[in-house]
C-alpha cells in the first residue's frame, strides 16, 4: 500500500503520528475528517466533516480510545481500512496484521503472532512470538507482551506494562502503566501493580 493515498479519521495527536508515519512510507494523505470541526487545521490541511469521506479510498480510524475507535468503525460500514506500519518497526514476515491497525515507531512483532483489526501497537511496544492480540486492542508505549500471550478484544495495556509468557487477558481489560501481569485476567477487569492485582470489575 506504500505510495497510495490514505484518509484519516481523527485530528488529534495520535492521528498526527499516524499521518506522519504514512508519509514516511511514501504515501500521501487524502481527506482528514473529525466529528469536531472546530479543530480547524491538521498538518496544514482543513479538517472536514466525516460525510465527505471517499469510499474509493482506504481510511484509518486514528483515535486512541478503543471504545471511540470501535464506535467510528461501526459507522463506516462498507469502507476499506488501511494499515499503517512505521518503517522503523520490526515485524516478522509471517505475522498477520488486520485491517485498520497501526504499528508505531520501533514497535516489534515477532514470529507467529496474530494482530487483529484496528489495533494500536504504540511506540516501542514489543509483542513476542506466538501472541494473539484481539481487535481494537491498544498496547501503549513501551509495553512488553511476552511469548504466547492472548489479549482479548478492546483491552488496553498501559505504558511500560509487562505481560508474562502464556498469560490470557480477557476482553475489555485495562492493565495499568508499569504493571506486571503474572496470572490470567477475566474479561472487564482493571488491574494494576507489581504483581498486577484486580482493582475493578465491570459487567
């Protein structure tokens, strides 16, 4: 997809990074849209209404919040979603990366891993061998996912957190920054600490 035009949904800081990565791969930016038109300009171009998106061009939903990103993707039924992979990242040749996902600078994804759709692998995050990362997951900067880990859809792994090998994390979990997860987490669990302990459970 290098050298093609990409539309960006979102006009915040995360979106600016996504756009900069895309340009670094040799691509160009098409429309930039946002629900909040008061943003005004984005990297020198006017932010437009989402209704202006061109269905013939790929789009990336560049929104950091897993829930908001998911909500927008549902509204874009029928659109083609692009992938954005920073040229400084290290991605094994047999890794599967779903549509709409973004790999930030110095991200690492090792052999046998499967990355779902609309995932954010943020700056310097590491995914070791044979991991499965569900749709709409956000791995914050510097997080380390050791080998054989499964992370359920919609979960957030905080900056600098470490998930030990073979751990299974359920859907819609939050792991606090700097935490070390040494045992499986049920879905809808918020945990933090070293070792990580559950501090909240939602239904």
